[in-house]
C-alpha cells in the first residue's frame, strides 16, 4: 500500500527546497554583481570542448566587468550592504543544501 500523503509531502518539500536553494543562489549572484564584484571565471582548456574562450575574449569580458563596476550608481555603503546580502544568500543556500544532505544521510545509514 502506498502512502500518498507521505509521497505528496516529500514532493512538496523537495520542490520548496529546490526553489529556496536556487533563489538564494541567484539573488546572491545578483547582489554580488550589484556590489561591483562581478564573478569572472577563467576558462578551462578542454580538448573536447565545443566552444573555447580565447585569452583575448576573457580579457575583454574582465574589462567590461570592471567598466560596469565603475559606472555603478550605488554609494560605497550600498555596495557593502549588497556584498553582505550576497554572502548571506550564499550562506543560506549552503545551509539549505547541507540540511538536505543531513536529512538524507541518516536514512541511508539505517539501510546499510
């Protein structure tokens, strides 16, 4: 016999957790960019990559990010607040993910 209420409860919890983690991470990236600290990831060289970013393209992207940071209309205090908010969002996203792992691991441990 399937307990459909428990199934719907797990489904709803999983959807809610997904929305929280993705939303917090996205908001954190947005606040990080607003604070003038655009995350730039240097491209890795892969032999089977479809697209490879050249060093010139990476340099141009870094230049555009620096220019955007200089043109920001925010004051220094607002930028600091945005940076604090970004770090808080990343922390909440990480805590939610770790809590999900905490909920899963004891169940798996009991099955072994």
